[in-house]
DNA sequence: CTAGGGTTAG
């Protein structure tokens, strides 16, 4: 323990305690400081506000602001930006706008950070037009944009599927002398990968080098993920090897991307090795890493280990998320434990998670594979939202049960509403009809599907 | 105090 000698060292100490979420000790240090005459300043309180906001939410941040005022210390723009970023983190748009107003009311001029955070908040709640207004406002008010301003803009555009606009903005800015950072490229590459614009991605990857940037682990992980998504598994794994060869340090993102792809393609043993390497590397594991591990255990058929890890994770104080539970529900279904899956679905509901399409799709698929088609149909009909996975499982299930006419009807309604179907589903239905003596109907279904597809595209 | 990549189902 080092001795607090000045307000600066007090602030450093409090900041590091806040980082490890030890607010109790942070408060103790504050009191100790006051006792020996080292008084907190605006930085001290801003740090505390951030700590409280992160741990307990915005209201607790505001109560620290109250204490700050009582201590006779005036909040500054950073104080308000801290509160603003907390509201934005929780996607509280209206609260963000209120904070912005309050800031103006108390006579604090918002800076570029304030605008950046507000813009980001608009994007996060799916209001790109409003975000763009904030963006223009920055220039209208003669505030100098920061690199983050543009990066937030690019991220927002990409995440809202405006990748073309993002690219246009880049080109426009470049014509005006803008030099994109590596982060900017990473943002655009991710967006373009996710909208399937592989060629443009390749161009940008070259451009990175033209600017003298060296792709980092994030660039690699992004492209690797894109390969896996586009069923280019070997290319993805090659990128992984290249990363290794070039000496990049792996983090949870890289390990989980690879392990996830291996698990999805049934390469369980390799996934096991990958996760083992992750363990041995000694990196801090977060919830996504644990989810991937739990998924590995499930795929290896070690359900007890999976649930054991769930307990451990919760004991460590990490919050399990919707992925954790969905993975477990799927694991239970695949192990034939329908009751367990049902119990976990109820538990999910009790825990306040919103209804989860993926989990229900797993459940339906599990029921179908166990031959419980009646029950599966019941669940299917009770579902308000369905997607291609739901239909695929139920169609396969109906075919296994020999109910090809119903399967054909569902398949057609699928195509007619523009839901993509698997070739194997169509095949199963057609073959089933033909095999059971309904050759003409099979032909009719086939041509109807073709027609529906034509009408839809 | 703001910006980038990862985990679930057919």
C-alpha cells in the first residue's frame, strides 16, 4: 500500500480501485485522504461517478454528483460526459438527451466528446438519421471533430446496414485529405464482411497497407470470422495459422472465433485443443469464452461438466447471458433430455430473459429428432415468431413421421413468405411424396416452389 | 468521458 501524498496520487489510487470495482475501498481512501488534509477535486469525483455508474447505473452516479456539489466542487464537462456515456451504455436515449439539456442549463458547453457520445447513442437505438443530425451539428457549431467522431459514424452506419453510405463517406472524406486510422478500416471491413461484400473487403485490406498501417489482431479476427461465415473454413483456419506465424498474441476473440467455427462443423477434438491453448495462454476469460467452453462440453456430451462450469461462473460473479442458457438448452435437447430442456426454458423465462427464438428452435428440433412430432407441432403453433430454422426442423420432423403433405404445405408457405429453405428439406419432401405414391403432387410442389422463388426475387 | 473483432439453433 502506498502513501497518499497529494490529490493526484489520491486520484490515481481511487481510479485503480474503481477499475477493479472496489468502491468500498475507494470511499475509504477518500475519507483517509480528507483526514490527513488531502482534499478531493473534480477529477476525484468524476472518477467516482464513473465507477458508480459502471457498477450500479446512472442514478448512483447522480447521487455522487450530489455529494460533489455538497463538497463545493463544481462539475465540469467531463462530469456530464461521464453521466452521458453511462446513459448511452444502457441505451437510455431520453435520459441522454436530458443530461445534454441539463449540461446546457448549468452553463457547461458540450464538447466534441459529448456530441460523440450522443451520436453513438442515437445509432445504438437504431436512429441513424438523428445520429447524422448530431454529426452535422458538430460542424455547424464549429467544434473540431475527433477521429472517434468519424469512427462512431462509420460504426453506426455499418451496424445499421448502411455500408454503402459508410463507404461513400470514407471516399468523400479521403478526397478532403482524411487519413483513415486502422480502427476505421477494421470497422468498415467488419461491416462489409457482414453484408457479404467480399471484393470490397479485399480492396480495403490492400488500402490499409498503402496508408502504412499494419493489420492487427482485430483485422485478422474480423476477416477470419468472415471466412467462417461464408463457409470458407480452410481459408479461415489459414488466417489463424498466419496469425500464429506472424506472432500475433491471441485473445479471447480469436480463440472463440476459431473454436466456434470448429464446433459448428463438428470438429470437436480440434475445438478442444483450441480451448486448451486458450486456457494455457493464461488470458482472462470472459463470459463469451465461458460460453464457448460450455458449448464444447455440451458437444462432447459432458452435460454435467457444462452445468458445473455454469455454477462456477456464477460463483465468480460473472453474469450468464442468453447465449449461456441457449447453449445449455440445446445441449440438453441433443442429449435427449427434453424435460431438462423444458425446465431450463421455464427458468430462462423466470430470470426475465426475453423469449428466445434460438432456444425454441433447438427445442423443436430436439422434439422432432426424438420422434415427438405432435408435441413439436404444438410448440411450433404456439410460436409467434418463426424463422428458417424453425421451419427446417419441423419439415424434417414431419418427413421423418411420414407426414409429407403437411411438410409440403409448410415448405411452400415458407418460400412464399420469403423464408430461405434448405435444399435438403425440399429434397426430403419431394422424395417422400414420390416414395409414398404421390408422384404428381411431388412435381406440383416442385414447380410451386420454383414459381414462389421466382416471384420472390 | 467517446470508436473496432468473438459465443446459440436447421
